C-alpha cells in the first residue's frame, strides 16, 4: 500500500495526440519520482494502469487502423487515380462504417466501400487522405501524396492573314513547361488533309521545329494545329486559323507589232525552214507576210523564177502561197495574210487571283481566243528557176535571192499587282 509519505512528487500532464486521433483520444503521461518506498514495482504497475490503452498507439480495443494506397502517384493533369483503403482494419466486434476521402484539391466523397477513383483537374502535389470510421464512432486516418503534372503552356505568334503565295512564320518558341522541363513540338499544317496518307488527318506531323515556315499558294482559310509535349508526356494542343487572301492585279493589253525578216539564196529544188513564236505572252490579232524574189534583169534569165512559201501553225492552221509577177516592172512575190485572228480584249480592269501565273493562264487561254498560239513554221522552196537550157554548158539561172518579211499584230498582256 502506498502512502502520501512514500511519494516525494507526483505530477500529471496532458498532451494532444496526432491529427489522426484528436479529439477522440488523449494520452496522459504520469511522471513519478520515488524516494524511500518499499514497493517500487507496485507503483510502476499502478502508473502504467493509469495510461489508457486506446491512445495514439492505436492499440485500443475500438480504434480502427486506416491504410491507403494508390495505383499511381505521379500523373498528368486530367488523368484518374484509383485509391484503395480495403486493407484498413477495425478491432472485433466493430465494423468499418464508412470511408471519408479528401483529395487535397477541394474534392471529397464518402463511400461504404474502401475503393474509389478521382480525376485531378489542378496541378501540383495533393495529399489524399482517407478517414476510416467504425460503428463505434472511432476513426483513424492515412494519406498518400499524388503529383499532378501540369501540361505545357502554348504561346503562339503568327499572322492573321497572308496573301496567296506568301510564307507565314508560325513562332512557338515562347511555349514552356510549368515545371521547367523541355518541350517538343508537333505541327499539323492542315487538320483536314491527311499528309502522311495513313487515313487519319488528325495525326500528321508536318514539322517538329519551334518555328515553322508555311507557304500557301491558294486563297482560303487554313486551319492547323500545334501540339506541345513535355518530358512526362503531358500534351497541350491548340488549333490555329490563317486567312489566305487573293492578290489583286491590274490587267492591261498593249498592242505591239512584231516583225521578222529572213533572206537568202536558193537553187531550184532547195528549201529552207524558219521558226518563231510571235504570240508568246499575248493574243495574235493580224498577220501579214510577203516573200519577194530578186528580179531577172538579164533577158537570158527570163522568165521569173517560181518559189513557194508555207506557214504551219502549232495551233492547227496551215496555208501556202506561190510567187507570181503581176507587173513586169515589179518583183515576183507571194503573200500570206490573215486578220481578225482573235478578238481585241478589254483592258484597264482588275482581277483577283492567287498568282500572276494563274491570271496569265486564264486570259491567254480563253476559249476561242487561242488562234496562232505556239510555234509558227515557215518553209520556203525554190520550185523552178527558168530557163533550164544550158548556155555554154552552164544553166544561167540556177537559183534566186529571196526575202521574207513577216508582220504580226499582237495584243501583249501586262499584269501588275495592286496594293501592298
């Protein structure tokens, strides 16, 4: 038996438990200093009996033991984690009544079963805590930390529009990963076109640079996408739109006269061929051509020689003419003439198009206005050089000098771009 005289000092202090058991469990600590007692062992036993067995140690008969696990502790934003607290226990005969989940980002739920899942929509570290409550009102808590990786932030600088045929610079160099890691780039220059021909237009990778150069030849609206990927596989994707506008051109038709001249000497039976393309870059309106032979001034060389010249156009028209002398005072000659080969075009107006070349293609190849296009082939032949009777064993008129003059009226197309 312990008496007051046996005890030198008896003090009692109270401290709080951890957050897992406050306010339901309180641990008491007794410090006893003993002097001149005959029963030290008995006093120690009494002191131990004064400490409740259901304290912070979780050894009490009614306190559950919470335990939580997660199928992954590092995820990307928007992904789901499965949590499992089914290994939590509670002393018999109590049973676990419910599981209270706090996901650390403001989200919470209560379940009867020890499993749940949660999709994280805010980045950073989140301490997910489960509170296990049994039917005796006792609780215990356990927690696990989840890291939610933020996706990259896309910063894209690009023009809102360009002219057809211009190059747009798409600059994504300022894009970054919030956690400071490096990023990769995937450009799709047209989300409606399957550039890699795999049947899926959404997975094209047309460039992997941080700055992309894109030249578009046709007017219209172009929609593409940029995907930025960080070191943990988190992605951010944005669609971009680029307006491609037509160019405006001033159209002027200028009348020009194109002249060509060839000359030479041909003996009977010989021919010579010449080619040119007078309608290049324009519309042919009129043709005048004359082949002229030198006059036979010596009576022994009379009558005049006979030459033929022909014209074969690549566009499908051909003709010929033979020389003749209408007046003995004139040179023998032949002509090929044709007017109104095409109509005179309108001039001094504007057109919108993707390029100067497309305008030229359109105007120079209008239906019914292509006569005389392509290569013109001229053939000059010395058919007969009279007389053929030799004089002193020599034919005095073996050939003749000739001169061919060709004049072509062409409407030449002048195209100039209007505006900046």
